[in-house]
C-alpha cells in the first residue's frame, strides 16, 4: 500500500514537471531541445503519409459504397468482428425489377423481350460490381486500414513517449541551470548540482534511446509506401478488369438489341406517324464498330457503296440532306475508306442510299470517308 502511494506521488510529480516544462516552452520562458533536420523531415513525412492515407481510404470507401448508412453498418460489423452480410447491388435489384416488369407486360412482346435482355445485362453488371468491391477491399482498403490501425498507432505511441522524454530532459536541464546559478552564490548547493547532473545524464540516455526507436519506425514509412504502391497497382488492375467487363457486357447488349431495332422502329412508326418525320439524333453510347453487310446493287448508287466498300473519290455529297456533327470520341480509321476522327471536332455528314444505317459519310475539308454513327452527336 505504501509503495503504491509513493508510486502515485512520483507519477504525479513527473506529470506536473512535464506540464510545467510544456507550458513554459509555449510561453517562451524555457529552452526546448530541437530534433535534427533529418528527424524533423521523417516526422513531417510520416504525418503526410497518415493524412493522405486516411483521405484516400475514406474516399475509396465512398467510391465502393456510396450509401453512408451501409458504410456505417459495415464498420460496426468489422468492429464487432462479425461477417458483413451479403447485400444486393443496385444493378442486381434493377435486373429483378425489369424481369418482373417483363413478366407482367408479356415476355413475348417487344418491350418485354427488351426488358429481359437489359435486365440480364444489369444482373451481370451487378455481379461484376460485387466482385470488384470484394477484390478492391482485399487488395487496397485492407492494407491501408492495417497501416492506420497498426503501424501508425505504434508510431504515435513511440512519438508520445519521445515527447515525454524530451520534456523530462529539458526539465533536468532547467534544474541543473538553476542549481549552478545558486551554487555561484553559496557553496551549500554543490550537492544539488551533482544530483541534477546525474539526473540529466539518465534522462539524456533515455531520450537518445527513445529517439533511435522512433527514428527506425519513421524510416519504415518508406517500406509502407512501397507496399501501398503495390496495392495501388492491384486496385487499378481490379478496376480495369471491372470496367472492361462492363464495356463488353454493354457491347453484347447493343448487338442483341440491334437485331430487333428494325422491328421496334417499325412499331413506333405505325403508332406515331410524326416520329417518322423527326430528324434522327445520335446518342452518346459506348462506341461499337458495326459490321458492314453485303448490300445488293442499287441503281444510281456507286458499286463501291452497294458492295460495302467505299471509294471516297466516287462519293459526291447530295444536294440536300447534309448535317453538321460533333465527334464524341477519338476514332482511328481501319482502312483508307474510313475517316479518322478527333473528339470534339466538327464535321459534315450525310448518308447514301444502300449504306449501312450504322455508318455515314463524313467530310472534313478535302478529306472524306465513312464514320460510325455512334461516335457522333448529330446537330440540327
């Protein structure tokens, strides 16, 4: 019991001494031991790493799970060391609604068939999203979280200990300075000087030892950067695979819907005659290079166009029917019959009888060639 009381009194004395030293430093009334420039750079680099890792981690969590309530729920499950329950993605939920709607409207109707096809694609997109979230969480989020909850906590703890050792050291320096000043006035203080010098040697040793421990941990930040760089490459690879899958799914869907586009357009025209006179407008869709079917010879049309092969020298613009168009994406010409495009440039386009509806003739100055409609925004 007596030992505990003495220990508590000693701890209280140390705490009071540190508090006094810290306050006097803030008021400019006490000297402070400065760390060397290299050590200060290591501290600044560590703080920078911690701050940006937190921001990147939080924003990546938002990217993978935009719903804040769901993020809080996942956080609580992780803290309770329990498995996060499987959650239906938005794409999968949309697929479910489209399938149910198709059954109500009639799966044999054009609208029902399309809902089923689009719903199936949404289901595949949702499954791909789920796999991307799982992969990104394992390869990217987990290492960042481990650093903040593991390595950084250790670094912070050792830095606090180093700060206390520095306060103790500076307090000893201040006591020694006062003892020497008093010794100059009376020889009776010689014992106090010797005691202060002994305490200073002990605190200096402890400070140097703690500074070395902290320095080694701070230098380990370089290894942390290397590890996070590897994780970042894995994250990019997962994201690339995810978007490549989404792109391929949408291309497949576009091709499937294209087989029935004539039927749907015909139904729309019969239901609304005014739609037939409306000018076509190209939407910004995923660029797909369509195949060119073989078209029979048409009177008055160059054979090259009818055969699906365009010779620019044979093409002449019609007297009317040309339009201006803005290019949505860069396009590299596959051969000499096509016109290469640059995003945001303006060109003149028109169609010729017998041409594939997915293509137009594009002109830019003295250059002309075939261009895909999906790469264009037709202007009125």
